C-alpha cells in the first residue's frame, strides 16, 4: 500500500513539473518572438504615407500589420484649437490593443498634449514609456521630405513603447525634439538605443 501511495505521489509531482515547464517554455517563446506592431491609420492620412512608414518600420522590425483606416473617436477632438488630443487617441488605441501587440496611430491632423503649464501644446507624436499604443502626426513636418520625417517620428514613438527614454545623441531617432523639428539631423538609432531594441527582438544589420 505504501509503495502504491509513493508511486501515485511521484506521478502527480512529475505531471505538475512537466506542465509548469511547458508553460515557462511557452512564455519564453512569446518573449523571444516579440510583439506585433499594428499600424492604425486614421482616414485623413494618404495611403502613400502609410506605405512609406510601414516600409521603414519593416526594415528594422518585420512583424508588422497594417489595419484598415478608421475615424477619430469623438472624444479626441479639441474644438477650441481644431486639434486632436494625443493622450485621448492613445487611451482609445490602448483599449483596442491586446497583449502581445503595440499599436501606432498615423494621422495628418494636428495633435496636442498638455506640457507643463501649457494645457494644449502642439506636438508631432506621443508615446508612453513603456506602453501598448502611440501616435504620430504629419501635420508639423516639412513638405519637402515629410514622409521620411514621418517615419522618424513613428519610429521614435514606437521606441518609447518599448521602454526607450529620450537620447542625448543628436543623430539618434530618440532625441528629444524640444518643441522643434530636428528630424533632418537624425540618421539612425545610436548604438546604445539600438542595442536596447535588439534585446526587444528588433533586427538591425549591425550595431
């Protein structure tokens, strides 16, 4: 009888350990595969701009999906300044984004957020660090190379969602705009930011 009890307990323990190991392996696979980036265009943005931003992101993070364009939720519009509130957009996108995904909203409309004592400060993009959602706007970019600049804003905000702070390197995509548009001076992620993103499963040719 004692032998039977011992055999039973041993079998149960082995099953528990086996299930626990499978769960941990599954979790490890999810972490290694990284998140899926969802590109959520709003209906005002041109398809050409969406395509160029998507192409740029896929070069460093191939796991990308473009969603159908949607209207802005009514609560995101700030009538007094004819703008859309970036924080409200992010809250909306965040609710729609499941675990394992990150959503970036793309728009050509002017967006804003509260900055210090300024209630409604015009911005090019906003992303929480870390977070599941961010937004980038084409409104304040130069006309000559706006699509290239738009990609840089998008990749900057996606960097924030991955946990990257602003970077002191002037050439880095993660540099703080400080209320201006320095995107023409930005050429790439710096080595430190790039290494950080590689650990998040981003793909770069070299560091």
